[in-house]
């Protein structure tokens, strides 16, 4: 009875030009994140939560007052 040989190695995929993936040996590189950069959707959600809190706490009466304070006009119907 013959025994097979086991071979183990670490590999990862790297994105190349035109979206092609390349198989490379070794550990995957550590993803770097730019410090201080916050996605736009996160900033908008934080602003919405802040505005909701201002309305709930009675600092402003309603969304119309928030719009006036922010110098935002009402959307016009099409």
C-alpha cells in the first residue's frame, strides 16, 4: 500500500489589471486603512441621528426648523 505526500502552503489572491485575479504564495498583505477617512454614508447617518436627538430633546421643534437653521430649501414637486 502506497502513501501519498501532503504538501501545505499559504496562498492568496491579488487583484491585477482589468479585474483579473492572480494567485500568489505567502500570507495575504495586511489591508491598510487611511487614518481619519470616514465614509460619506457614515457621516450622513451620524448627522441624521444628531438631528433626531435635537428634535426628541426639544432643542428644535421639527424638521422644518432644522431646514431653516441649515439654510436648506424645501424640495419642489415635479
